């Protein structure tokens, strides 16, 4: 993990995401990040064995414990975006949306006090079966109903294409409710300019026209290595 920060810096990145830093002391990760002059953009909540707790019935204590631990890491890393993971569910999930909403509401005072925006991310079932939050319409509704500046959507366009498609309209529709954007090609999750379903030159232009001011996370699997894969950034007229 600590070596990856140095590798990110050597590849030209000024900012990084990290899904799960919890196997390493937060002080060591913070020191590595600070020594390299990198900005920490995002981490995920501590996932446990089930990719989160937020939508799991009878797991409210575990959710709050994971949230508090994750906030401690955010504070150490000076990270202002936290992906709150819903968790995998099975059987009767009728009450899971209410559990998720209740947990998110309870999390807001802690997030607000720490200066952190909580993000909820709809994830497609082809890549992560049984993940509860697998619907952008549900995610948008929760954000709108709770209506708090410390809760927003994670707009992962890889998952959006799987779940809704119609990216030209849906990116514009969801962006006002979104606090972070991630990209990868569909279906193989490679670089944006690799063969696949999404025209990322067009999608990135939509973000520009919508005046999106945040970071874009490159959450893809490089085909031939990180540095070689990054050629698309300059090819598209951008920089890291």
C-alpha cells in the first residue's frame, strides 16, 4: 500500500483514491502521502466481510463502528470524501432501504462535524452480485429525500452504463446530486479509450459543459500497465 503512493506520484498523479487502507496504521499512510505531496481524494468505509454495513438489518452497531473508524482515517489523511458502503444482502431485503436511509441520517452529524461528504454508490450486480444499492434511481431518491450537503451520490459511469445506459441524459441528470465521478470502459473495466460501449470523449465533454469542478477517479484495470495506459489522458487533451 505505501509503495503505491510513491508509484502514483512517479506516474504523474497529484491525487489518489484508496478503497480500503485499514490494514495499515493511518499514521503511516498519512506520512507517506504527505511526504510525497499527494492529496487523498477518497476512501471507502471499513467493509467488514460483507462490503459494508449500511443497508444490513440488525447491524446498526457495526455500521457506526465502521463509520467512526473510517472517519478517523479520513481525518488523518485529510480526505473529505467517504464512500459509505451498503453491504451485500440475501433473502428478504424489503426493509433494507429504510435501514440504509436511517443509518445515513444518523451518520450525518458525524460527517458534518468532520467536514466529510458521505457518498453512496450504486454498483452493478454483474460485477458485485447481491450488493444492496444497485439502482441509481434509489440512490438519487435517497440523496434527495435526506437533502443534506454532506450526502451525495458517487457517479461511477462504469456502473451507470450497466444499470441505466442512456449516458448522455443520465450523466447530466445525476451530476447535480453527485460528489465524485469515476470512469472505466464497459464491459471489461479497462482504460476509457479501450474497446467498449462508452464514448468517453463525449462523456468528458458533458462533464465540462456541466461545469463539474471535482476530481475524476480512474477506477479501471490497466490492460498493459499503468503508465502505458495513461496515454489516453494526453490523447484526450487532459492532464493528471
